[in-house]
């Protein structure tokens, strides 16, 4: 099987396994050569086995036997920097997130934590040249590599930074591709009316490695200036965002998550209006609140 055929099979397998509904997203996965957004192989990979993420150890990885590009077209996360446990994310996870955001032709998308740019390229293929993608990474080396990797897609703007400064434009979709303790106001402000944000809310898990957190991925849909509908998309273990986490909140996030599905599945919206903390507040902070009402 040549690589084009393998990419198409890979994309259609994601469509079937993840129940993808965004057809343009499937075609984007079939079009983007994943190996061009990785450092040279052989590669360190994480599969989806039951012992990949043990509560008492760092994620368990293995090495591909060679640098054959066909090895990257599986549902595996691939290391960018193994020593930091920084991976190009698991395709099934990111496919579900992107499907929830449903990027369409001509859409404007913000991607925070773009890494080497693979999923940015998938987004860019989904929105097409009439769309716009702003990709940001806090690591200057990764940002520069992503800029080179995405140079053939002029509608993609790659930036170095932590995405904490205000944006001078709005977006139809925002993907936060790193674990955070809270949504930044500038991200919420940059979301267009009716726009969607995928945000992993995580608590640090030292037993899994200092840079890895575990939590819930949330889909937020902007209803108005002070309210966003919220629903959980799934449990996630992910690299923690650098520079924008509030470590004072980490314990509060962890405590809220320990309440389990009966509590976080009851969340209905993210509130931005000023109000006193009450029993309806699952996680309450300055300028935001995960609320059951």
C-alpha cells in the first residue's frame, strides 16, 4: 500500500472508530502527510494499551523498529521530545475534538499549543484557503519548526507565545491543545458568537511525570458575552500548558475532578457574570465558573 492509500485508510478508520461527522475533516486527515510534521524517525510512540498511562508511573512508550513513514498512520501519539514527554497527540483524541469543533470551509480557527503543526495542518485543510488559522506555541523552537512545516499554507499564521495577550480578531473555533487550570478571558473574548472552544481542564499528576496532567476535555459554545454552554467531551491525559496555568488553582481543579462523572456531567455552562459561590458552582474562580444551572 502506498502512502496516499495508507493515509486514506487511516482517515477512514478514524471516521469509523471515532464516529466522525465532519466530512471535510476526514479528507483533511487523508491529505496531510503526518511524517512531514515529525522529526526524523525511528520514533518513540504511545499506543492505547491499558498500561500506557498507569497511575504510578510515567507514560509507557516504545520505539518503532525503523523510520518507515507508514508506521505513523496508526492511532498512536508520537514523541516530539521524549525526555519532556511532549508528544504529537493521539489521532483518535484530536479527531474527536476537531469533530466537536466542526471546522468548515472559510472558518477562522485559533490553535493554542500547535507543536510541530500536524493538527494545525489538518485544521487548515478543513477550512481551506478561504479560511484562516492562527497557531501559537510557547516553545520558540517548536514555533519556528511549525512555521517552516506550514509554509505551503499561506492562510496559516504561526506565532510564538503563550496566547495570553488579547487578539485583534475573533474565531469560529478555538482548540486549546494543552492542559490548563482555567480558561483565559482573552480566549473567551476572542470566540465569535456561536463559536466553539475545546479546552482540557486538568490537574497535575506528578506520578505520571511533572509535565502531564489529567482531567476533562470540555466543549464550550458561546451563547452571549457572559455564558457559554458546556459539555464534557471525554477524559484526557495531556501535556500541561506552560506559563498560563494557575498553580494555586491546581488543587481546586483536582478536588473538583475527584467528584467523578456524577458531578461534572451535571455541568451546563461556563458563567462569566459576577455571582457569589453557591452549591451550583462546580468550580468557581475569578471571572469564570463551571455551573450546573
